[in-house]
C-alpha cells in the first residue's frame, strides 16, 4: 500500500455526489463497506495482481445504506492484491476440475506496488481532486 497525499483528505460531501461524479470515470463503491465506512475503488490494471486506487470514507451523517448520507474522505492510497496463479488447493475433483476458485483469498492483499502504478495512481487522484473539489 502506498498512501497518496491529496487535498481530498477530510473533504466532506454527500455520498450520492461522490457516486454521481466518480462512477462515470470507472470508480465503484468497494464490496468491503460497513454502515458507517467504506471505500471507493478504481482498478488500474491486473499486472501480476490487481492494482487499485482506493479512497476510504466514513459517514459524518446518516448511514451508507440510507439516502442522504454525508461522508468524509480519508487519505487515498494505491495497492496491489496478488492472487495465486494456479488452481486453489481445495478445488473440487469433480466436473469443474482445474477451474479456479473465484472466491479464493489473495496470496498477498498488500503486495508491492510497481512504481508505474504509483505514478498513475497519483495522476488519477489529481483527476478526482479536479472533479470533486
């Protein structure tokens, strides 16, 4: 994980505004959210793992699953999730033998981020700053 200094940190806005501006650019609300905090993610690449920009947020008012939630953005970061390249050891020996388990855990959820993706992440965060601020 590589933190990215940004003026987004501590910016407060309605969650629907965040989604309205960032979804068209390819950002998604990550699956790992709770009622009062979550992440917005952008998948940059899948070179030897998956490289993401992740912007954390917490609610200031309301809950994420309710209309009108107000959020505060955290410090953005770039990360790499590295998954195993071969068949999951516990894969079934039945009809789907040799298939990859799509629910497998990352081999390294915080692998080293290649420099080119750190730089790309910084440029993309600048774009988000321009759109949101």
